[in-house]
C-alpha cells in the first residue's frame, strides 16, 4: 500500500484505531508523512460534503497544508503533526469568533489567539478549522439553526449533543484527530457520550479561559474531546502546561462510588441496562462499587433543580445584546436567556453561596474512592427532527442531557466521559467518572484503568 493510500485509510478508521499515539507511530514508521496526513484529511473532508458543512463553520485546507511539519520536525512539539479542530468560541488570530451566532458574524477579527489555542500551536498542533456549536454554547443538545447541526455518527437522524457538537463530529467522522472545546454544564462530556468518544472536563483553573467567549464565567472550562483517555491526557498536559501524566493502563480493581438519588433516576431503559451491565462487569473483575448517598451531590442536584448558575450568569452577559439583536438569536436560546433576566439577585446568591463549602464536602466524602461513577447522560441521543419541531421535547431533552454532568461543573470537579456500548446495542452510552477539584491527573489515571476494562469487555 502506498503512503498516500495508508494516509487515506488512517482517517477512515474508527476513532479507537486513530488515537494520537497511533498517528505518531505512523509518522515514526514512515507509513506516511504529516504532509500526506494533511492532504488525506482534506480529501476526507471533501468526500463528506454534507457532514462537513454541518461540522465546520470554516474549514481551512490551505492553513492545514502550510502548517504540516516536515518529518524531521516531528520532535518540535508533543502535538507536532496533529490536526486539531477548534470550537467556534475560541479566538484565533485574524478570524471572527462567532460563537455559533449570527449576532457576532460581523464582529472584528480576533487580534490574538486565545491562550488555549496559542498553547496548541506552540506544541505543534495543526489547526484545521472552526467547528459548529450550539449558539453561545447554551444547550446540551448541539442544534444550530444558523450554521448546521451535525449528524450522529451512529445514526444520522440523531444529534451529536452539545454544545461542542461540531467538534465531536469532526473527531467521530475522521475530520480531525481531536478537538478543543468548552464545558459549562456538560458540553464536552455529552457529545463525547453520544458520539462514542472520550471527553475530559478538567478543573477550571488548570486551563486559561482568556480568549474564549464566555457563557457562565463561574463554571466555564476548556478541554478536549478525543478518541481515548491517553489522547485527552496529552492534550490537557499541553493546555494546562503540566507534565504528561504517566498512565498505567493495566486493568486492576478500582473503588468507585455510585451515588444513589436523583442522578440515577429517569434513565432511558437502554442507558439503565447498559450502566447496570458495566457495573456488573466491573464487579466481576474485582472492582469495588459502593452505592451510597453523597450529600454534596444531592445538595448540588437540588440547587440545579432550582435553576443553578448558568442561566442567570448567561442572561447577565447577554442582557444588552438581547435588547439590540434579539431577533438574530436562535429562538430556543433567546427564550432561555430572556427568562434568566427575571431571576432576582437574591436567588442567584442563594445558589452560589454554598459552592465552596460543597466543594470541600465532596472532597471529604470521596476520601478512599478512586472516583464517582455515573452514566454521563440519562438518555440516548434524541432524534433531531422532534427537537427542532417540538419546543417541549427540546426543553425536556436539554434538561435531562445536562442533569448529571452539570453537577460536577458546580463542584469544579475533574470529570471524564468514556464510551461504553452494550452487546447488540446500536448506540453507545457514556460512563462518567469524576474526582474532586484539582485531582485531574489522578482522575486521568483512574479513567485509563476503567477504559482498559471497557475495551476488554468489548473484546469479549
């Protein structure tokens, strides 16, 4: 097989077979060069025009070609030769940051890169384009009536989840090796779960937020979606300027806390069955899974049931823009933002005030456990048509999609979603693991072991 054919075949593989270390190994073996990988990726994009239009707001083939390092330059950075897509809310020098909205389409181009983008560049990553997203990142479903809603890779009638919808699609369909996204209530983990990928929400302070269009500043985080835990760890180490965690993927027993209460209620039957199957398998391998009440999670769940922090913070940021340009907004986004303007200050403060104490409580309750284990989302990816046509269906699906993930944003926990698919199932679920604030590296280690168990299960 020629090097060109090998490069084409690489982007056609399933995500689990094109991890960053697989791309690096292909370069080192001489299977194909970074330039050939870039040309193959461009051909892949051109071969899937409908998917591409709904995935990328702007795909940049010339920039991808120009940034491809020579083979001898691969040691120049830990991400040298890795094509990474960028969520449309990150500033990139010379480009307009639309945040998925028509409201900002006429804004001036960014004068400098967001810090996260600059760090990817300095590590040698190739920026291949700006991906579609829920307008202003304000939904967990990923629909965008302005620029397109990408199809789910397992069922084109279903959604990818959001708000990092195009980023997840770019990785799932082989239109990028990984993507840079954001997570305010689940926007990395939900699309990862719906698309059979790995999404990592780090502790907020580990990756700088400057140059990223805000949604709710108390909760916004920056992180990756990629094919594996190791991929996410590589990307996070660059984004956070930390040493790459040493991941020992050897399967071994874990001690996991499975929280009783609202976070395990109202599950789709397929999600409940797949999660129970995963838990049974882990127990059979010697893992200790303890079902227990975690008071900090119950308290945050109750706060979020009263409305949480996202809506009032987002409404405050958009107040003047809504008044001037409300007709340009996605109607679903406009409705939720407008409703947030009526939330009194005392209600917001009452929700915010317990946060630091609950973060400490969560840390204390997790002593002796490797992580919390939950389904990432309580539902399978819904069909897009009903969400677009029936407002009540959209509202209910969005509420449910965000329910489990947004608890960990309030706690500023490190949280990661792993793909898990039950035998005979057509769609994957996400297994979410979470650990207290600041325990990012330790969570990645735990997730790598859990990932190895999931891969053994899939292999039979």
